[in-house]
C-alpha cells in the first residue's frame, strides 16, 4: 500500500515534465588545443607519489635524546653490532635538516629506492635531534618520523643511532637488504673457496 501511495505521489510531481529536445549541452567556454604532454607529466608524477606508502599522519613521538634502533628478524647479531659501532663504510648520505615532514617523506622514499638501485648496503640519514624547537610538543618531529618510516620500508634491514663523530643522536646508520645482484656475487665468491 505504501508503494502505491509513493508511486502516485511521484507521478503527480513529474506530471508536466517534458524531455529535452536539444542533443548538445554547453558546459563552458571552448578552449584551444589541449596540451597532453603536460597532462602526461602530471600523471607520471602522481604515479611516483602514489607508490610512496610512508605515512605522514600519526607518529609515536621520540625524545630528542632517545637512541633509535631496529633490527629485522634474520639480521645477525654481529652484523647489527658492527652497524651500531659504525664499523661499516658509509656509501651514501641524506641530510634532512630544514625539511618539512612532507619533503622528508619524499626524500627518504626516493633515497631508499636510489640506494637499492645502486647496490648501496650502508647509508646514513642525518635528521637532527630536533631539540631547538621552542614548543616541546614539536621537538624531534623528523626524528620520530624517521623511526617510523625506516621500519615501514621492506628494503631496510636494520638501523641504529650513529656514533658521535657521524652525528650522534641526530643521525642513523641504515643497513639495506642485499640486492639480488649482490647476493649472487656473494654466493659466487664463497663458492670459489
């Protein structure tokens, strides 16, 4: 019964409406040629940004004087100890001083991709302590995000706060996963013994 009432009410409301006879609808000013190269460039940039899964929303805060350390399962204790002591050669460096969170997010993601592409095993990221910010709630912001982002990246096997001569509490050593090429070379080297 309710449906019949709804239908008759609808029929009364649309009683005098006639279909539009015009086949062309004008939506705005017609412009000249469209530059598709600009659109393609913008689409490529958007694709690159879309691959960056690093979050910029919430992060668990760390103190400017906190030591950062992380080791994935499978990383040998001796390897992690050498990383912590700064005994590996540093093949690449990223400095994030005076960067916003968004700039740092993009640079860290690109830096890790570049390190993997160039078979870099150990790098250092200088993030600063973040203790000079007047507002105590904003201290160590980049350091806090670095602590989260490096854990979220599959190519990062371990990281640890750097030794004093490499930046101390304002920097981290980062150990990357071996590339397939480096893994094969290592295997071949050990087979020749």
